[in-house]
């Protein structure tokens, strides 16, 4: 027995020492991820309010006791392809106020410290910030509140689907930079809490006004199983044709409002996250490399200004002809169907080569789109116009919507939601 335990401890120590060095930041070239690499970002499901639990209970199998471990718990070993928390042997963290305060302060210091090396590299900062925010959204967004058997959500686990391409691969910065950083504090903070925190920190760091302060809650329960298919993933499909009711229009609202429990206003506000980050051709071969505005490393309302005040011209994918995206006239900036929808509506035919949309659309020189199926502006237009004119209003609303999105399915400070309860973070510094 002693020999067996010694081998386990030695194995865990070796794996810990072999983790990538967080100070080396080897992710600049990894943002264009290898299509062949696979790394399941998963962890155990556990109860943060008590001690470590038997692995049978963590996997959703009935156990004789839900409040204490059995005499011989079986936890998975962390490996490069199955990265559970090395410090705890795969068990969930023991949450405490002091522990979470220590973790948040230390993670913020290390994360921002690594960013300082790229202070003059706007492209790299754009990628880091954009991928961090995307990771937090995709983790929380893989949930269907309308399905009583669905317990996915902000759980430190994202599916191996097309929507998550660029986040899952072994060479992605999620796994070369963020995973080693989480492993340093995984005995104090769950991966779901960590991903939500990194998204918050990225938005706040990229805001040049220094006014962003996104409310943060902790207590998310990590899960080992987040298996979805491209067909069952509830995240919106940004490539779907605008005149198909299965997605945009009723479909888009269904994804955000019904499945995620957000509002139409949240949909518009969270779309503003496209103000930061890039599309990489290696992750999205149907598109082209590009960004949504000309300052993709800065978190501001520039996305809404570009959306309204430049001609958006429909382009058909050269890889998959039934898919389309949009390019701004005389610019390298891009749009997805979801972007066009919130400003110009759902009912028009994007695949026509003459299709253009803007606030002064040619040839009518007025707001709208060429060859529309409907000339009625969408109900979301007024909010797009407000944000385009008022950066402060956008930042204030985004802080609220982002916090709400990252907490999908949970109750707060004692109240219990479908996935459990979260506690508001109060810094001790």
C-alpha cells in the first residue's frame, strides 16, 4: 500500500514539473491552432460546499453518501490529454473565502504580468483578449435551460465541436497559457470559475477608460462530460442564412433567450464583444482572416460604429458556397450574419452578389439593405444606435450582461438555480 501511494505521489510530482512554464508564454504562434490537435478541457463535477466526493457521485452515479468520500475513492490521473487538477489528484477544490481571494489576486497578477510583454503588440493582445472572452462565453453558452436533463453551462468544460475550434487544440493558448496558470491554483478555484475570471480580466484590461468593473461570482461546478455534436450545440451558428427561421430571427432569440435565459438586449450587448479579437482562417476556413473594427485590441463601442457606418457587402464562402459572411467596403473588417441581424434585421437574401447593408445603403442613400424581403428595421436597431453613439452606455451594459452570461443556470448567495449557487466575490485588497 505504501509503495502504491509513493508511486502515485511521484507520478503527480513529475506531471506537475512537466507542465509548461507559465512565464515562457509559448502561445504567440499557437493561436492559429493545429486542426489535428485535440485536448479535452474537462474536469470533475463536484460539490464545492463540502469535502471531496466519491468519483461515482461526481459522475452522476448514485452514491451511498453525498457528503463524504467512500473508503476507497477513485480519481483520474491528470495527463496531457486529460488535464484534471494535479494538486488534488482530480478532486474538486475546497472553496473558502480566503482561498478564492488568494487565487483571484494571484491569477490577476500573473495574467497581467504576462500581457505586459506584449504592450506594443496589438495583434497578439487582440488574440489573447478575444480568445479569453470567447472561451468564457462558449463555456457558459453550452447550456439548454429548456431541457430538464441538461446540466451543462459554465462548468470548465467545452465540447469538441466546430464552434470551439481554436479553443480545444493542444496548441491553443487556452492549453499552453491558461491551463498551466489554472493548475497553479486549481486547489483553490474551479476551472469554470477560472475561465469566467480570465474573461472578466481581459475585458477590464482592454478597456482604455479603466472604468470597467464586471461583477464576479464563484462556485461553478466543473464537469467531466460536456459532449455535444455540431447539431445539438445550443451556441448560435454565425454562418446560417439570414432568411432561415431555424436560426436567425426566431432561432437566434431561441438560443439566447430560451436556452440561455438571457434577453434580446443582452444579445445585442454581448455582440459588442466582437469589438475585440480576430477571425483566424485556420479556425474558420469558410471565412477570411479579419477583425470587426480597426482597433481589435481595444474594448470599446467601435464595433457598433463600424457596423452602422460602413457598407457591409455579402460574400459567399469559397469553401462552402451555401455559407456567407460580409466584408466592409474598402476595408478589411468583416461581419457575420449575427452582426448584420441586430442592425438590419433577419428577412433578406444575403447570397445575392449585389446585397449591401448600411445606414446609407446604395442606391437609395438611406438606412437599410438592397433587395430586402422586409424594410422594417429590427427592434434591436435602437440599442445598436445608442451604443454607437455612447461608449459609456455600452461599457456599463456590457459589464452587467457579461456577468449575467457567465452565471447562466446558477442562483446567487444562497438562492439555488438549476446548476447550484454562486457567491459574490469580495476582494480583500
